[in-house]
């Protein structure tokens, strides 16, 4: 028996739409009839230009060659994020993608480092992380045999175009048109078709909402509610602009805190992506634009664009025969470059639970539960940056420092502060190394450490730490310069 191909309709292009189209067509295309509806009139936000390491796995699944990807998307390499002015004004630390030091079965590395600090031996916490030291030294080497855990800075528009070519090559039908109506079945309440402004109708079995903040299908047509995170994340607006590249690109993103939010700098091969995330209760659009433009390293290449957002998530990301992917499913500010990752993980989750012949209520429930947990885990990690601060120099930072946070985050902070431990759930995106780098980087030092460390003498502890630091330094010394590697891969 030959089963009829299911019709999958992707509403919206951009990173979310074309990542979805490329993945479904490459990996499940033999069972699906896929089309993507996109309107040039609506355009793309295109500011999600920094990524985290799992994108390499996603690209590999799609059969994307790294050299071609880097060249086509004007990409540079990313080893982490430098945070300035977050714990205190003029403070700086790097949250890298690397593993810091070496722990044991009973205690992670931070316990050994804390013991050394009490004995006035050892160096900074970051001295024991290869990726962090490579970032500081402007060193990098990529590829399958690289000792580094890394991600990319990329031109989001070029990445979407790159994936569009791949998807169309794999049989995706690209339909140009603006959605003016979403038709629902009178009995089931499911979506039956989309009506476009050119009078074309697009029918489907499964609809994927990639319409961005508008959430044209899930939010408006299906009326799925939204849970706000605004009580914990006070920023609700951003202004973005592109600028000239005035120096060789750094192998890390920069996040610079200001009085009412923070500024990003994302260096690409041909330009820099800049933005200011801010609280509209504490700063006007005009003030935000002025602040950002005054803090560009090079001349502006585009007109500043302001967009408003509501941090939070859809109460369901799969409802009826519709799945929301990308901004239509929710939004957490880009502080830790999670936007593209959330798109990617949603796509992979959908493919694992895909309703090939008959929709499973259990699969839908599982999809929604995993989506909820993922957003809450990421939310807590982002809120951590605002909560664990000594800054009280503005109303914004006073509010952040003194706000109530989710109990899940409160427990993590207390546990680390009192014992030096970090409790990580199985499905959390950010692991122990990320939490310790941010908490220590912003000035939260534990009151105690695990007693197993005391089994080492001071001399043994010194030797243990020095061996790790020497290994890191020797590895960094062997790496080429970041720009040299970019030049090499572009040959």
C-alpha cells in the first residue's frame, strides 16, 4: 500500500521558515509534500546573527559543508560571549563554550578552584578553560579535528537564502504571497487552508507557523494564549543597526550593559551587527537610538530599526494541526544567542514526534511539555544575568537586582552560593560550566566547597591547577589567529 504524501504548509520564511523547510525536505522529504508561503512585503527581522554550538550538528544533519557555509554566510567563529558592566560597572568576563578545568566524581572543578582561592594559590577561574583563553588571545581553529567547542556569527539573511536554495533543491515549493485569511474547519477547528492576497489558496494537512511576532496562525487564527516573562525580564524593545567593520573580527560576541539594558556587537566578515536591548519603561526609542549610534565602532550601514516584543511563550506550541516555530512560539531576548537554537530544537523535536499518518495526542502533549521546559530553562539562565549583580546605579538595575525570580532559579542561586554546587536537569541547554562561568563572572562566590578537595595537599592542589593551566596555554599557543583561519577557509 502506497501512503499518500502529507501536505505540509510553512507560513513565513526568514530563519525559522527556511530552517524548517530545509530540515524537513532533507530528512523527511520522501514522505512529505512541502510548500513555504512567504511575502517579500513583510520582510525579515534578521537580527539573530549569533549562534551556539549545536548549530554545527544541525548543519551536519543537513549535509552542509562548513567551508561553503562560512563563505556564503560571511560567517566568523564564536567561542563565547564577553560581558561588560554586568556584575559591576567596568567589570568584564567571558562566558565561553568550553569546559573549565577538571572535576571528580564528587565535585566539579569550581570546588578545587575555590579551595585554591582560600589558600591564595591558582589564578582566575577562566585561566583553566581553553575556549575562553583562545577567545582572549584572538585565536581559533575549526573543523572536525578542532580541540575547540565553537559556534558562528552569521549574516541571518544570507543564511536564510542559503537554506532556501537547499530546500528548493530538495523539492520545497516556494509560494510568494501575503496571508490575508486563515480558514478553520467548522467542526474540528483545525486549519484547512490559507488564503493569499493574490486570491490563491494553499491547503495542507499540517501547518507550521513561522510568521514571527505576528503569530498569524497560532496566535491570531487559533487564539492560543501567551505566558509573559516580563516580571523577570524587564527589557521589551530593541533597536538594531549594521555598521562598518573597523578591525579584524573577534572570535566572540560582545554584550555591553548600559543603564537601561545592554548592547550587542556581532562581528561578521563584512560588517558588524549591533543592537541595543532596552526597557521602554526606562528609556524612549529616541534615547535608545542615540545611545546605540553613539556607541558604534564604525559608520552605520543601515537605518536603525526599532522593534517591540513581549518576552514569554505560547501556552501551546502544537495545537490542532498547527506547530509554531520561531518567534511565533515565543521569545527570550538574545542575551545568550538562543533564538536560532530554539528554532533548531523545535524542528528536531517535531521530526522526532512527526504525525506521519495519524496525529497522536500523546506526541502533541510531549511536544508541548518539552517546549515549555526548554523555554523555562533558558529563561532562568537569562534572568540570572540580571539578578546576580551589584549594580544599583539606575532604576533599571535596582529593579533587576531586587526582583523576585522563579523558584527554580532561586534554588539554583542559593545552592551555588551556599555549597558551590550546580544542579542541572537532563534537558537543560546550559550546563554546569555555563552557570559557574556566569555566576563567578558576575561576582557570586560560594561560601563553601566540597570537603573532598581537602584530601589534596596544598602542593598537590597547586600542581593539579598548574598542569591544567599549562595544558590550556600550550594549546592556545598552537592555534592560528582568528582572521588567519577565516582567510584560510575562504581560499
